């Protein structure tokens, strides 16, 4: 019975260090290639941040509400489709 209980136990969450290191290496490699090509990534992000911070809250709040409603309605539609397709 202990074998069954051990098999039914949920797997432990593990941090995949190898995957994280590979992603970091890829990001560093992309940054190095961009630097060698003369692309100013830091300046681009700075300009992007300046543009985003200029957007007024009176536009952001309704946009977030509408996007949330769109996601909710899409989920409800898919729920209805799946319930119709699989009634049991």
C-alpha cells in the first residue's frame, strides 16, 4: 500500500537551473550580437518607457477593463463550446 500512496503523491516542484542558465545565455548572446551590430537596445527601452509613462490613467483604466471583459467573454464562449461538444 505504501507503493500506491507514494505513486499517487504529487511530484515535487523543482527549479530547472539548467533551463534558466540556457535562457540567460541566449539573452546575453542576443544582446552581444545587437551590440556588435550597433543597435542601441538600452536607448530603445528608455524611449519605450518614456512613451508608456506618458499615457494617461484615464485611458489605461478603461482599456484594462475592456480587455478583461473581452477575455472573460472569450472564456465563457469556449466553455459553452466545450460543454456542447462534451455534454458528459
